[in-house]
């Protein structure tokens, strides 16, 4: 567990919180220094390797977490055993459902993930005591709802080319949300099979569309996973954004 050491420049904020992106842009931004100190005493930093399950469907989860880095894949299991990717989460998203008795989804590390985890009882007590924290969680929930509705449009109405462009745009804009350049560079967090699952396409169709985008110069792909988008506006136009 990280010791809530005090920063010499700000004796009220623990060092572990002062440099944390989840504090500045995530739900912890609603907490004052004393509340951050109290939460940090119960906090554990975890690094989870790619492919590891974070929590399972229909299981009671005893902890919540802020995503510090990496990408988390949310999946839903059907009755016949088939699995569908229903969402992705990025830093500094909040992982878990407060006050729920169990999870309706499974969460897996799509890449190596760094988490700041805290006990369920600690956070739920702070939510009851801190209206600003509850408000911040509601804001994030509504943001995720808006993104889910946008993704319903992508899956229901867009062409295969628009779907693949929309996926790349999603990763590009979430890999570094504070970047203000016209380009982006990132590692694909999903395999071709997972991308096909997420988009409702075949692996062959995904590969064809990526090859087409590469030949047109819209994307640059090296080592099969490293992607550079030289012009985000051009990609957004192809995505129908």
C-alpha cells in the first residue's frame, strides 16, 4: 500500500495523489486534501498484466478502482457461452458500480493496466458524506451513457469503413485526452479478433479496412499494433463524426 507521504510543496495533499491523473481528471477531483489523505490510507496501487480478469460477471466485488493507465475491456456473456465486448474504459475512468450487490459485466485488462484500488465500504461511506463525489460519479456515468448511445449509432448505422475509422478515433482521443495536436500515436489495445467482435464485423473485414486506410495514408501501422494518425480531422471525417 502506498504511504500517504506529504508533498513538501503542498503539505495537505499526499504525494501519491498530487501526481495522479485520476485525481485531477477523475472522481477524486471532488475530494478535499483531508478526504484524499483518508482515502489514500486505504488505497492500494496495482499493476495488472494484459489478459487478466479484474472482476467477473455475477460476482460480488469488494473493491473499486480508478484506472491510472491502460485500457480495460468490458464484456457480457450470453446464455450459450458467446461473449460480446460491450465497452472500453480508459484512464482516469472509475471501475465498478457503487452500491450494487454484484457486477452485470466482466472486466479484463486489454493492455497492461495500472489501478488505484480502494475498499468498497470506504468509498461508499465517502459518497454518502461527500455530495461532490456523488456528483462527480454521476457525471462520469452520464458521460459513459452518452458514449454508449453514440456507439449504438456506430454499430447500427455506419458502414464497415466508418466503424473501423470510428474505433481508431475512439482510441486516439482517449489514449491522451489532453493532447491538442492534429495527430495521435498509440498501440492498439485489442487484437483484430476483439476489434471485429467490438464492431460486429469479421476479422477479414477489419483487416481489409485497416489495409485500405493505410494505403490511403490515413493511418500508419507498424509491427501490426503501433498506429499513428497523421490527421485526426481526416479520420473523423471518414468516421462520420
